[in-house]
C-alpha cells in the first residue's frame, strides 16, 4: 500500500517535471502552426528579403528585411554600450573594489537588473530622446541610436553580473603565479585573468545580446517605429519585437498579417534559441577547462 | 615606469566605466523618484482614473497588476516546486534530467513578446479564455516558471544531506522525508525565488499586451475573465495614446514610481534574504 502511494507520487512529480519541456515544445508548435499559412499565401523568399513592410496597404506587402535589419542595428549598437561598461563594471567589482564596495555593488547590480523594461522605455522617451535630438540637432530623438543606447544601458547589469561570476571563478593560484613571475596587477589582469575567464565573459555578452534582441517595450517606445530600411543610426526604425507588439492588436485573427507576425515571432525565437545554445556550449566547455564540472 | 603608467590608465578606465554605469542606472531611479513623488497621494493610489485618463488615480492598475502577479505565482509555484523536487530528490542522473535542464534554460531565454504570442494563440483563442486575468496570469506564470524552478532547486540543494538521512533512518518513506523534512527546510530559499519572480511578473508588459491588459477600463475587474488595467501597460498607454501628453506624463511618472518601488523593494528584500540564507549554510 505504502509502496503504491510512493510510486504514484514519484510518477506525478516526474510528469510535472516535464512542464518546461511541454511549454517549450508548445511554444515551438504554436509558432510553427500559426506561421505556416504564410508559406501558402506568400513567397517565403520575398517575405525574408523584401524591403517593403506595408501590412495594411492595398495591395499589402510583407517584406521583413527592414525589421530584421532594425533588430540587427539596434542590437549591435547596444553592444557598443553594454560590452565596455558591463565588463568594466565586472572588472572593477572583481579586481579594484574594496570589500565594502563589493558588498554594496554586487547586490545593487543585481537589483538594478530587475528594473522593468517599460521603465527604461519611459526614461528613453522622456530623457534620452530629447537629449540625443539636441546634441545631434536632428528632427527626432526617437531613432536607432537612442534605442541602442537605452538597450545597452539595460543590458549592462546582465553582462556585468555574469562576467563577474566568471572572473571570480578564476582560481587564485593563476593570479599568484603571475605575481610570482613579476607581473604587475594590470598585466596579470590582461594576460592571465581575462583570458582565463574569456569564455564566461563571452557567455555574458551572448546572453546580453539575447536579452537585447528579444526586448520589446523599450524599442517599442524609443526606436521611432518606421518600418523602412535603416540608412543611418539617426533614422527611426522598427525592430521585429516592436512590430509584433504594435501590430498584433490591429491584425485580424487568421489574416496574412496575423500569421506573418507569428512568423516574425518564430524567427525571433530561433535567433534567441541559437544564442542561448551558444552560451550554454561555451560555459560548459569552460567549466570543464577550469575543472569546475562535478 | 611605463608599466606603471599603463596600469594607472587601465585602472582609471575601469573605474570610469563603473562610474558611468552607476550614473545611468542610479540616475534613472533618481529621476523617477524625484518626478514621481509629487504625483503620489492617497487619492492617486486609491481612486479610479477620471476625465479620460488625464486625472484621478490609478488604483485599478495597481489592483490589476496584483491579480496578474498572484495568478502567475499560483500557477507557477506548484509546477516549479514539483519540477525542482523531481530534479533534486528523485531524478536519476542522465538523459531525462539533461533534457529537462535544457528546456528550462531555453524557456528562460525566450523573448517575452513570444510568450505573449503563445498566450494569445493558446489561452485567449484556443482555450477561449479571452483577453482576461486568467490568460495573462497563465502567460506570466510560464514566463516565471524557469526562475521558480532554479530558485527552488538551489534551495533544495542547500538542505544538508544529513537531514534526509536522519529522516530515512527513522523509517520515513522518501515522500514523507521530502514533505516533512526537506521542503520545510528549503522554504526560505523557495520564498526568495518566489519574491524575485513576483518582481519580474509585475514589471513585464509584452506578455500581457495581447492577453490581459487594457487601457480604457474605469472600474475594477469583477472576475478572472475580465480584462484589466496593469501598471506597466498603463505607463505605455499613457505615453503613446491619448491626446493630452502634458496631463498624462505626470500620471505615467507616478505609475513608474509605484512599479519601481514594488519591483525594487521586492527584489531587494529577496536578494538580502537569499544572501543571508546562503551564508547560513556555508558557515
């Protein structure tokens, strides 16, 4: 009797444990199913490489290249902000901060990473956009540059905290050996510690990128929203995420527009999936290399 | 000499980057507090919006965010805890565990707007829940599931093996051990995970965009099938819709402040608790 109950409970837990897999597969299934109709309605090649996104025109045109380019530009731009500042912050916390500064900075960075993206969007709209508009004397501050900067700021805590973890995993003996050979702190940092933590740092960058690519509300509010091929960083753009968020409300269920928004979601999902797989692969290799794998 | 100069230069660059980071991040918080504080009043927190969202309070949005968040936790906590218990207490190491781990990691990386699409297709349309608290809560619940699993797993792992052995030695079965010895010991850790997820769920906008949120609703929700106002969505709507930005922006500042206070307070409490709890077991 007892045995039966124990077994049933174990089976129940086993089933529930598959919830994540179930939802992940569910997401994949829904995205494929809802984007499939465009294969019959549109030319896939044109969908991916077309430069005109006029979903509500007559006749409508569905080319998502401008949206993908916008996501690419904004993501690359954000990297210029969050890589130096994020890694710099991690190095400071790990190498230069006193114990008290460390005890302050580490939780602060973690808490800051919880600021909701809508708040970054709000800040970008009210402060950063007017500032950029004035500095560069351009017609609108809502453009790719502003979006890049705000997204970059948003991703700093992600990059900083994961990089800092990687730096703190570097064995002390590496550092001591370097000092013993007469290297100073900077040389040790650049030639020993950073290379030893390189894969962890790259993981942080990839995860930061993944977060930026998938970020919705911030870009929806500050990128300007023009679905045209970006020519310069001062152009308003419309990345993939904000296209979905802005247009899903208007798209009639079952229309080509509706299905193409799901197709954009599918592409977005696949991109972040690849990023996460890369991050996972790198961090696994690195754990083995430093002998951290149990 | 040359080495010393390079080192000084390098270290000042690193210090500079920390300063810039702090200026940005602390600046955002400072800005919202300083501009939002003047809007906050008892009336703002407890009354309904008036004059086409240009005056009055934001109580329905606060209530809506509360319902959505509670719903998400009610859905994700039992599932997440069960998953963590399986991975930590029952699972044989191997193929199945790897698959589950992989799916948790990947689910954690899915963009929030994609969760919104999933919620729209499955809960709103397929299951027919409509744009409602229920659809929004379930969508947010899936979004926070990976975080709840990881936190619960960490908490279960921190329970010393001796507690399990003592319970088993007294003749308790594995389930009795888990229920009466392991989970109670892990509760503080699980709670911090839950609190952190509350902060996350309360601040998310994209997943509720097509599953739960609405801008124009004057009263309070009446059932789990009502659509709701929610703080993050309200900020977005105030900034992008409506015709009186000069009246709407201060209200948006007020909402941003409430949201920020909820999220930061909640996560600060959780992080401090967790750090205490972690060191309690290390030493």
